[in-house]
C-alpha cells in the first residue's frame, strides 16, 4: 500500500492556526458578532488570509466547545506558582 501524498495529508489534517490568524479571527468575531447573521463567516474569513469561511466557522465551533468544557469543569486550570512569594520578606 502506498503512502498518502502531502496533498492528501493536507486534506485530512487541518492546518494549525498561527498567532496572527487567531488574532485576525478574534478581531473578526468582535467586528461581526453573533447577531450579525448574513454572511458572517465570509466576512470573518476575509480578514483571515488563507482561511475559508468553513474553516473559520469550524474554528469558532471548537472555541465554543472549549469554553463549554472549561465552564463545565472538564478542563483543569493551570497551577501557577506565586513568583512574588519568594521575594517577600
């Protein structure tokens, strides 16, 4: 059996979002809030170069699911050490 080509892999594995793509995505969500129904994902995708409206909507749905999991207590919060504790006397 032959190995899948790079092009075939790209179709099955979604490309990770970069920091700048996420920033543009967040800006788009702020500019076009939930009540902005007509063409919302097309408008947001226009602000995120290289991403389709379907990718933008899927990214949003994953974000909504992450928030729901956090609010339901399914995701443990990170434990940060108190940096100031060692400097206090």
